[in-house]
């Protein structure tokens, strides 16, 4: 039982690090998208009217943010699942003692 807890603890730690990395990537993607939006808002009204959506970097930045959100959600679910099972295993182990 202790071996299972140790492995689950290691998996939980790894998934927590993965979650932190995914959150960092999401924050960077969000910041890049916000910066691009602000840059476009600062353009003159004439320049904004002549600008096509696909002429900007917005499609790529939106895609990057969506991917980062998806990865962050998956990492969060993995971490929460590991944490839940680790708690259950520790409770079972302490009840047996």
C-alpha cells in the first residue's frame, strides 16, 4: 500500500508541475493576445477600417490561447484527480493503522 501511495504522490507532484507550466503558458498566451488587441486599438481609425482580421496576428494568437486553455484544463483535471485519489489512499492507509 505504501508503494502505491508513493507512486501516486510522485504522479501528483508531476501533474502539479505540469499544471503550473500550463498556467504559465496560458498567462503568456493571454498577455500576447491582450498586447496585440491594445496595439490594434491604438491604430488610427482609418488604419483600423482598412485592416482585415486575417492581416493581423490575432488568428494565431487566439488559436494559441485556445490551445493553452485546453492544455491547462487537462493538466488541472489530471492534478485534481491524482490529488483526490492520493487523499483517498492516505485515508485508507491511516484507517488500517
